[in-house]
């Protein structure tokens, strides 16, 4: 009996040490986890810090807009039932029916960087499309198909005529690099473009503008963020 008591005491001490070690190991991952940086906290901190910067000192902005009038960008692209101003042309037109024209677009994205108080460098993207078909009135077969897609990449320069904390009025010019696909043909064109617009707001703002070039007239409205 006397020899059993030291043995029991040693076993109890060993079990107690093992429990303490396991408890420490179980707490270690949670301690490390609490030290990991939280992405959302970092973003929130950056937003708070940026909000302290006066609006007129922000050097960059991002805009997301929605094209308002795409039909003007495709003048002359519609299918006409007949191009013959005669009785034969009227006969051809009477044998066909014109399908509904469809216009496609994606939100435009613009990045701007201020060079000085009035001038900004900009880079924009926009995507628009158009499709239409004509059908035989008798058989319903497709007689003619028109499918057009355009991707605009537009670097430019913007000049703020009116620059205030809550409102800005600007004009700009740039270069439309247009990657175009019409039916089965693909090609690229380059042309000058111009814009006129305004913004209302400070860090977060709304804007409206009109862009025009040799091949398009497009109105846009959207929201932006300055930082």
C-alpha cells in the first residue's frame, strides 16, 4: 500500500500536466487568429482616413455610368426593306417583314486622375450592340441579318470650368479607339471625341454627361467616388 501511494501521486501529477498542456495548445490557434488582420477593418479604416481629405484635394476618382440613348449611335445601321424607289422596290418590300431592333449596352467605367486644379486625365470603357433581322412574309425564313458590337476604349483630357465642393462643370476631349464587329467582319477605328458634363456631390457624387463623335452621341448618368 505504501508503494502504491507514490505511484498514484505520480500518475495524478502526469495527468494534471497533460491537461494543462492540452489547454494551452487549444488556446494557441485562437490567439493567433485574433492577431490576423481583418480585410473589412482595413477597408473601413482606409475609407475613414480618405473621408478626412478635403474634396478638392482628392487626386483620383472612379465612375460607373449607364448609357441613356444608344439609338443615336447606330444611325444608318438599321435594315431597310427596300432601297429601290420603284414599283419593283415596293413589291420586294411587300414580301418582307422587319424584325424588332434590339440595342445592348453594359455599364461604362471611367477612371480619372487630377494633374492640377483644373485638368484631369481620364480613361473610359463602354460596350454597345445592335441586332435586327428581316423575314420572308411567306416562309418566315431570315432574309437579312444585321449584328453589330462596339467596344470603346477612350483616353482623354478633362477641363473643369467650374470647380467647387459640391458642383463641377467640365468639358473634355479624347480619342475613341473602337473595336467593332459587324456580322462576320471585325475591325478597329480611331476618331476624336468630345464631352460636356457636370457632377453633384463631394466624395460620393452623381454625374451626367453627353459624349459625341463622328459615329456616336451618347448621354450617360451614374455615380462616382473620389479618393
